[in-house]
C-alpha cells in the first residue's frame, strides 16, 4: 500500500515547480492534498478523476492578513480536522543583493514569503498535529541555508532562518509524534527566477558569487546558471521525509544537489 494513502497534506506553491511535482506525487499515492498558490492551478495538470476527488485548490496570497488561518480552516472544511503533513514550498529569490545594496522593500518581501509564511503555517497546523499526536512537516530550504555564497543577503538570511526553525520545531515537538525536516535543493528547473525583481539585481555581487554557482552548474551564453535537477527529484525527497518510511528522521536538512553541499 502506498505510504501516503488517506494522509491529509497541505502543500504550498502547487501551481508550478517543486510544489506542483510534490502535489502530483502525493496524489498518485492516494494522499488528500490541499494545495495553495497565489497563481491559478494549471488546467493542463492532467489529474485523473480519482486524483481530482482527492485535491482541493485554494488560491490566495499567504502574506496577506488572515490568509493562513482561512486556508487551514478551508482545508479542515474539505478534509476534516486531521492534518498529517505540511509542505512549505512557496518561495521567492532576491536580486543577489549584498547588505550594502539590499533595499527595505526587497528584504521585507523575501523574508515575508520565505520565512514568515512557513513559520505561520507551522504555527497554524501544530494544534491539530499535537492533538492527534502525529504529523510531518517538510520545509523547502536551499543550498543558501548552509552557505553564504549561493544567493543574495535576503534570500540567504531567510533560508538560514528557516533551517534553524526546522531544527527548533523538530526538537521541541519530538516527544509529541511530530517531525520537522527540510530538503535543500540545488539548481532545480522551476520558475523561481521569475520572482526576482530586476530593479534589485546587484551585478557586482552576482559576479562574485558566480564562480561558486558554476562549480555546481553551467551557465548559458548570457551567464545565467542553467539547471539539471528536476522538480520531481526534489519531490522524491519531500515524499520520503513526509512518509512513515522516515519515521526516525527528525531535524534533518537533506541536500538534493548532486554533491554541491560538499563544498
């Protein structure tokens, strides 16, 4: 029997990339998925009738006031009070800005989406998980969770902080049947680059970091790093950490980056 059958999972960022691949994999294993995204869910997703019956899409901006309690309440209205899994995927990239070029707007935006939203979602689902004495949380961190040379200051800070929160939650609730882990993807084929606001792009900082990026992946003719890891590769790791197969794994930051994490 698939490990995720009848599990209720909240997944953010389901309209594209890693979140989309994770939702499809969970649905393929019989999980009941409450998917959240600021963008519409693609009509070309190709869900089967049985998968459609297990899926509820909720379009919203999780940064706005009241959006997170409303989303979790909507999940409970659709699937019942139980919440077995939370997967925090949604995120944005910065413009590679260093601390001397990061604006207040860029800093606030990146931290709100990459850190505040996952923390508030964890806070919102923990009462249900504590009551049922079980639950698995998987956060999507980054190479930038463990390195200072993989992104700009705001993104690096947000992902370092999310890694710390992941470990804190894992230890705090370990005796209540709740696990919290993270995956740290390398260069993955997603649309996160479109979230970069080019008015904040710091070319001088990018030039300094580019040699580190090139140790992991090649660049195109314009100097933009190319990707070689698929969203499905990351979804495989998320699925493992969310399932009972990893029931003794808690507080782990799992690199999925073809050994980039070794440097």
